[in-house]
């Protein structure tokens, strides 16, 4: 078969498949063009999930008739001054978006530059261009895309429902709104009322306000600012508390030189920073902004421009891990503000079963006639029984038969003295222990409920990490080495990792078939059950990833050891022990969650308590 040239319209439709894969990609390209044009307010209207209509209106610089004619030609752009693809400072630069959209849809662009007498409009229908003509528009640019993929019907079969496509387009708008908090955004869809994100200041405070606009007020209240610099790469943004997490990564927003990206290297670094703070199936909420020399990052990897390549990826990863780890570790012990709200919402007033009313027997009236006794004996009610009940002060005789008994024990709140200043500490003063598991502490304006095992687990884990980083973990030799019987495969795995375990103070060696001999344990775990500890480590050994750095593998082992070396649930603590635990939590990094990601305490303000009892 002879080789022939494809017609230009067909070339454009083929190329459009890389740039315009779904309606969300159309929204992304048009909004990025508006931002590059200097817009300060952008309105996005979506109908039919973007299939029927995508309209983007901005108040940017606008275009004259000559620029309108050029903007729909492939590889025509105003965003590259020369031929240097390494110095890109705009969101768009390839000159492919508008001609690609026009090749598969009905495209209409109306624009009016500042100072022009009137606007001009150009149309492209399935690749066929209509020359510019006068039109009406007050200023800026309006781009309408109708009947997306009408020229390539096969692609319509691969789109999802209108709701799903509309949600993807809305997510694009949210990400771009976070990238530019100084620009006002309005999003209108068929399913919901129009949402407006007002313009904010382009600083940490403005980003926090925009994050609250996009994700809700809870996101603004449960994030902390971060800032770091490493080898001319600057990182700034907001990261969520570990106890304020999501079931997916859709609430993670990453920006490189103002460009929203979905980069595997960056997302892996975020996972590493939160690895000791979150369960494996939870994802943090965050917005991170990277600023670096454009020559040190390649954004020309894919036509969609959502992937980037860093010249020094290791440096960027180290910056993310160190900045987030330091910021999360330096904060005071804290948990998500939404936890107290969930606790209040879960609390319900118990429905008490009504007490049966006492059987009222009317005394027979005195009569001169003899009254025969009934066949069934009458029940006698001893009215004198009520007089034996204690009468509360202030109650009259008519209320003496209320079923109110004195307390079964002395429950005075002042039975335990409070050390001076403890009420003003973040975790307050210990007042009681419930079910030998939870510590109740009182603060100046509320109370704190602490899980003693989860809290002490974090303390032991941080001590193991500190000792490992400093000079190794102190060991405690066993007077009589312990022999632990295991599954032969588990015993072999532990023997292979004996060197890693020895670095954490656990010295063991093979001891026959299916057993190991433990000679030394970490000093912090000298009271732990050695057999249970080794058996638990053996179960987890199969999941340890040899590809991980040695440090991460050691921390996995340390996390398991910390669980065995901590105060167990069911142990009764003295007030002094409870207060000592609270004070140590206040001085330990990441004390708000255990190393499995569970919260260690919940704070309830007096307002929350009043809500429980419907006083608010």
C-alpha cells in the first residue's frame, strides 16, 4: 500500500486525542489560558458533564482579530519568546489546546482587548474555521465549546456519566483555584448552585482561606503551615493533621511553579513523611507549592502537562520529607477539631425504660353490709415502704417516694489534688481512669480523654527512633536466653534479618529447626513478653519490603516493638503515673497519634460538653 499524507483535519483529530481526552481536559486548558492572559476573575459553566457545553469567561487581556485567527492554528502561541523550552514561566506553551478542541467540537471564541472599539468572534466546527467577525463583549475573552467529540463519536463511548465527568471538571477548577488564590473563580453546573471562590491574598493566610473555600471550613481549621528551602528549591504550603485524613488522595494538591501536577515522586515523598502517623489506607489533606528555577524541572513530558521531571529528584524528595516531618513533629500535641464534633454527634441520650407504676388498690369502703372476699386475693401495697427511703434536702413529703438513692461511692471531684498550673497545660491534669484504659484529664476550659496504650506506644516508638539516630538502642541481656518456637519459614525470615533486629537491640540467632534463641532485648522493652514480641515480628517479617531503605525497615520493626513495650489496656494507673504520661506526651513529637495512625486523645471543650446535654 502506498504511503500518503493525511489531510490536516484528520491530523488535528488524531492529535486531539492526546490533549483533549475528556471534558475536564477542556476545562483545564481553557482556564489555564485565562490565567496566562492575566485574568483576575474567571467563570466556568458546565452542562451535561461538559459534553454539551463548557464555557469559560475571563477579564484578561483579550485578543484582536489577527490573534484570534492565529490562536486556532496548531503550534501558534504567544507564550514562548524564543526557542528555549527550558525557561517556561506560563501554564500553556505548546499551542495545541484550541485547535485540538476545535477539531472535535463546535468552538466559538469571542474576545475584546482593552481599549478596542468592539469584540470579534471566530468559530471552528470540527476543524473547519470561520473567519473572525464583529461581536458583542464588554471585555476579556469568552470561549464556548459545544457538542464535544461530535466529530469523533467513538470517543464518546469511553466517557463516564455526566455526573462523573462534571465532578472531574469541578476538581480541575478547584486545583487551579488553589494554585491562584489571588484570582476569583465561579463554577456553575446543572447539578448544583453556582459556587464562587472569592479572590484572596497570595500568601500563607490567603492560601489557607482558599483551602477552606475549596475543601470546607474543617480543612482550614485542621492544617498547619510548612516552609522549607533546600538547594534553591523552596517549599511552602499547608499540611493537614494526621487525624484529619481522607480515604483517597483527591485532597492532595501539588503545585510546581504554579502548575498543578500529579507527580509520583512528590506523592511518594508525602507518604514517607506521614508513614508513622497514618494508617496505610488513609491519605493526608495538603497543598504544597514548589518554586524552583524552570530550567531544573521539565514540564514538557506529556501534552496534558500534569507530569513533570526534576533535574534532582532526590533533593526535592528530601526537602518534602524533612519539611513535613519537622513541621508535624514540632507542633504541640493536637488532634483534628472534627473529632470532638464526631464524638458529640455519636453521643445519644439513652432511652430509659419506663418504670412500671405501682399497682393502686382502692381500699374497700366501710359498709354495714358484708362484702364477700374475691376469689383472687387482692395485692396489698405497703405504703409505709416509701417512708424508709431517704428524703433529699429541699424535697417535700409529697416527693418522698421518688426513687433516688445516694451515690454508691464518694465521687467528689476534689478528692484528687491538682498540681499548680496543670489545668493550663495542653493536656491538663489527670482526674480519673475509666475501664483501666482511658485517662480523663481536666483542662481550664474542657476535658481530655486519653487512650493510655496508644499514647505510651508513641512515646516508646519516639524513644527508639531517637536512640537509633543517636548511638544505637541500649540493650538488656537476658539472664536466661529465651527460646521461641515458630513456624520454620518465620524462623528463617527472622534469622535472615538478625542484623537489622540487632541494630534495634533485639539479638537473636537460629536455634534448631523452627526456633530462635533471644539473648538481648532493647532496654526500653525489658518488661515485655519476649515470646509474644518475637512471634509478632515473625508475622510481620513477610511483609517487610527489601526495596525500602534500611532506615525505613528498622522503623517498621521499631513500631512493632513499641506496641509490645507500651502500657497495655487494662492496667490500673496511679494519678502520678497518669500525670507523668500526660507531661511526657506534651514533650514528645507526634504525640497526637500512635505509630499506627490512631488518635491518642480527644479534646472536648465545655461547649462540646454542653452540646452533649443539650445546653447549647
